[in-house]
C-alpha cells in the first residue's frame, strides 16, 4: 500500500493499483450516498474499472469498493463538490493532480503492461507518458470515443504537441464536415450560449426532445441520442490546467434538424413576375 500526497491510499489489486472510493469521498467532501448513486447510474462504464479490496476498520477487515485510474477519472467527471467547498477551477486542478500523482506512482512502482495491453510508442516517450497513452485507449473504449483523439490529448498534456497534431489535428484548425458550436451560432446570428440553449430546448420538436443536455455534476454539454445523429463528443485539453474534458462538435445538418435553417421551396426561389 502506498499513500499519495493527497492522502488517498494506492493499493495493489487484481486489476492493478486502485484507490478506495471512501478516500475520494473524504478528499472532496462528497456524500457516500451521492457517490454510490453516480456509480450505479454509470455502472456499465465503471464496472470494468472497479474491484473490492479488504481494508482494516474498527470492526476488522471489510471489503471496500476501489477504482483504478480510469475509474477514478470517470468518477471525478461525474461528480462535483458544492461550490461553497470548492470552485470549478479548484476542482479541475484537484482532479488533474490526483490523476497525475496516481499515474506517476503507478508508473514508477508497477509495470504498466500488467494493467493494459501494450501499444507501439516512440522510444523518446518516457514511462509515465506511455502509461497514460495506454490508459487513454482504455478510457476511449469505455466512453466510446475515438482512441486517437484521447491519446492526442494526452500527448498535448505532456508537451508533445507535434506528435499530437499528427495523431489527431486539433479541432481549432478545422476538421472537414465538423463545426464548433460558436461557428454555427454566428451563422445564425446567435451567441454560443443562445445556440446551446436552443439545442437544449429544441423548439422545432413538439415534444421538446433536446439534442444536448447539461450534465448536472460537470456542467458540461453532453449529447442525447437525438443529438448523436448530427454531433459527436471529443476530448478537449484545457491549456492552463492540462485537464481534459468532453466537448461537442456538430455537422451542419444540425441547423436544419433544430429549425434554425430551412430549405427554400422552388416557387419561393423564383423572381415574382411584374404586375401590370
């Protein structure tokens, strides 16, 4: 057992190094019932990342739920402490710190290949980066995201921008057929906030089925099944913190689907004849 600087315990298990969920509860001051509810809600994604390890308590050893690094990353994306306890920026920095320290200890004390299948990587990449690349591939599989996008975010985080751009060019450079929300909003004379709220409300649909929704815990926009027909989620790395979060890109078809753009009928395109 290794104690990380933040007080969390890093324990060897059948799925590799893990952290007890109760340690995360104490660290961020989140209620156990709320965390258990989130774990239950996202059970399909969390299950491959969890195990139960006997830990000493006042009543002897008891089995506690523990998560590996991929599981910790997912859990911290699903929850958020109260604003009174921690601001958004403070929480993002804490999340990044936990994952970085966990990755550093695991890379030094454990063989990464025992946790994830090896991948081909350049010799100049250090052991920590190589481990993070393998973890990114695992998270991509769990979250149904393109592995190249996730691994490119890891490379940018560690300063390998040129390699990242080869693997997956950043969306800001333009990606054929895809648009950022702000670009489409400007086409419609809207602000990005107005555009996002429109897709959340979907005035064109009588049942108000949204194309996207705002996650209650992360406050990030996420796609609904209807939105997935016109959009895709991708990982975005925040420049100053190195934190990676989910963002949405859209195809132009979303404009017609949501009613912000419509086809002009053939008779409307004709110049009216002059009367008289």
